[in-house]
């Protein structure tokens, strides 16, 4: 099978690997589409791990099920999460799923950008989600990044009537801005230096856009003019640069919250003024990844049209053109979300001992499943969770 092997942003290779063998409780999933994330081209993080097999936003079709797998069947369309928590440790009990040691240890094999992916048993149990027929594979690639945005919005503690400023109008910035509106923000402003992205934000229904390039010196005055003479209550910082983080701290209003949504290199330091944070009661939060509750909510938001994929997905590449896709994400310009899709390949790896009839029966087995389940397998009504 073909898979993407990452060495650097300028050295992304397509390699041939054996199709993974699965064990009890596991799944083999045939990739259909996978989005690329800015973290996939974050060289300070990726290059020390190279060669590595990236991709953490995959969706596909179940090609084989391991022994004792009862809730899924061959032919089923699914989202697969690369990390899952244990659900019982101290951090999980506090809702800090991304701090769970199990969460950080789990992964997909070889990665989400391979024609076939082995899904470990714990991932199968906790965060493989059946996809409704009305949701395309391309749209479903947004489940993981949207889940991260859902968690970020929750950690920013937006209240009805708040004003929200989003720094960065990339795909995450646009989804965060739309979620902020749905959470009751009375005014959402998004800032970006690229005209194309600002227009996309307006097209998505964001209230106001500002140019952080030409209007940089007067940015605060523009915000005052829009926001009744006040700084915003919430500032969501999507770039990973220290300068953007400093700007977020400077622009937030008294009693407000600043959320950092992307990590800088481990050696970077951020100067802050504790006196200002203290007397203005400014809260600083970060948000890393997403857990099984957020992925389910993200799927519901996409299925119900609350987040429209066409507002954020702009470019598509085949797996063989992955190097071009990575290059675009590294220097996006007039691009938002980039998705890699799989060209026509054999539907499922065939067991050579099967005759044609047996193969067809397994390949096209009708899926039987309950859509709404919590991580412990309890069936939920589709309206069981509020957003």
C-alpha cells in the first residue's frame, strides 16, 4: 500500500508499506480522505520524529474487523480518532482527556495518510464514529479539527453577550469564529493580513474583519470603533507565534480571557506583565487537542449544518500529490483547509483464500450500527447534547 512518509516540509515521500495486520478488537480501515493540519508542517515538532507517518484527520471505510468486534462491520463508513483517553485516570475524571497518559500513547498505524490504517482496540472502543450517509468523506475530515475548536471554545468560557476577537482567519480561526457566534457572542471580529481569508470570513457570516497588516498600528482603534469603545471580552489566538500571543494579551479587555490555540517551539518564551493580569483579572488559557465527547459534538454540528464544510475546505490533492499539499499548508497564502483524497484503489485487501462470492459478500456487507453512542457505548438521542 502507499503511505506518506514525512522527513521535512520539503521532503515528503510516497512509500510502499505492507498492509497492516490487525489483532483482536482492532479494525483495518481503507482511507478515503484526510485533512492536513498546520501541526503537520510544524518542523520543530515533526523533524525530530522523522521519518514519521503523519495524518490525524482520517475517515474511511472498514476493510476488516478483528475478532470480538461486534459494533462495526466491513463496508461501514467511519471517522477514526488517533488519540483516545483511558476514561478512568485522574485527568480523565477532571475532563482533561489530552493530559491522560493513555491519550498521548495511543495512535493509528502507520498514520492517517496511508491507504490502509490499523486502528488499535482501545481506539475502536472509544472513538471510532459511524458516519451518516448524508455526510461526505471530505466533510467528515473536519470532525477532528472541529472537535479541537469545540474544546477551545469551551475552555474560553464565552458567555452570551460577549465580544470575541479571533486572531488568524485560517480554517481553525473560521470555525472558532462560527462557534463563538453560536455560543451567543454578540460581536465576532476576525483579524488576518490576507485579503482572501478576510473575504472568506465575511462569506462565512463573521460579523467584522480587520486587516492586521495595513491596519496594525491602528488595530485597537478599529476594535474600539466596532466594539462600543471597549476591548474584546475574549481573544482567541490561532497562530503559534509569540508575537500573536503578545498581541492577544494586549488586546483583551478587563475581566476577559485569552486562549492560545497553537503551540510555539519549546524554547520560546512569552513576556507577560502579571500586575496587569492581576488587577484587570485577565485569564489565560490554552487548548490542546480534543476528547471523545468533542468529536461526537463536532460530528453533530457537521451533520446538522451548523458548520458548513464549504466555508473552510478550499484545496484537494490526491495521495500521490501529498508533497504539493504539504508545501501549500506550509505556505498557505490563499488557502484554508487542505484535504487529501484517495484515488480509486482496490476496495478492500483480499484474502487470497476467498472465492469471488465470499469476497463480494464481505466487501459489501450491509452495516448495522447505532449512530449516537457515548464513549462507554451507551446509545444517545441525537439531541441529547446541547450546543
